[in-house]
C-alpha cells in the first residue's frame, strides 16, 4: 500500500485465498488503516474480517477499531 492513513467506512472482508496487504516501505508508521474508534456511533466494529486462507498483513498499523483489529472467521474452514 502507498503511504497514508486510510479510514474505513465498513469492515474490510477478505474472502479470497492468498491475499497479501503490505506497505511499500515496510514501515508500519507509513501506512495506517483505521476505523472510527469505540464510540457509540462507531460504524466499523472490526477493521478486517478474514474468511480466506493464507492471508498476510505486513508493515501496516491498525487502529481505532470498535471491537477487533482483525477477526479470523475460522468457522469457514
């Protein structure tokens, strides 16, 4: 990913297998993915929900989640 702060408006669902999300620089301070925090009005409860196999996230900061930064949906095999 290109350096910057990305504020999600909804949970990012990873449904496909072998998805890799990596910052270009490898420095977690350069790329931030965030939600809207833990307020009553927070619309993003989980930042990322992974249903696919072999997911990789590297060199990225996750913050301001209502519930979980990453939720692994293991019940989907």
